[in-house]
C-alpha cells in the first residue's frame, strides 16, 4: 500500500502526497530539531509527532509524573463534564416545572377574568381554591 494512502490523504494529488512524503523523510532525519522547524512541517500531524517524541524522551520518573498528571487532568475534565450535565438536567427540570406552574397561574387568571368561579378554575387547573382567590 502506498505511503500517502496509509497517511489518510487518499484524496490528495500525487504531487502533494510526494511533497508530504519528502517532509516526512526530512522530519524523521531531523527529529531532534523538530520543534525548531519554521516551515510547513508544522502540520497537525507533525505537531502530534513532536508531542509523541517529547513524551518518549522523558525519563522513567518524568513519565510516571506525566502519566499521573494526564490521568488527573482527564479525571477532572470528565468530572466537570458530568457535573455540567447533571446541572443542566436539574436546571431544565426546575425551569420546566416553574414554566408549567406559571402557565397554570396565567390560565387561572384569565379564567377568573372571564368570570369563571373558583370551583371551576380549580377543576380546570388543579389550583387550590384559596390560591385562586389570591389571584
């Protein structure tokens, strides 16, 4: 299988694939200078390669600390995401319930303004007669 196909650029022209191939060869030959390359090798894939090479160059102790920091970050990110989802659900439920209650009160006010009795409004809306009288 061709290199440009495996790199996920099957849609690219052969010329651009060969140019990318040349950049790969250059980058692999000059890995130690990858962070200092000012040219177009700074594609996302080359930036990812630089990250991987930096991580692989860590000492054992540094790698343990790095992995622990990544786990801590991801755990916190997931906890925050979960908390946001729970908060959104609670907020939606509260808002929905308040909206429904407000709609019932508005309906009761309109029915009362039309001259309907408290007992009929109670049957129509479920509000207590003493609450209807306060409207």
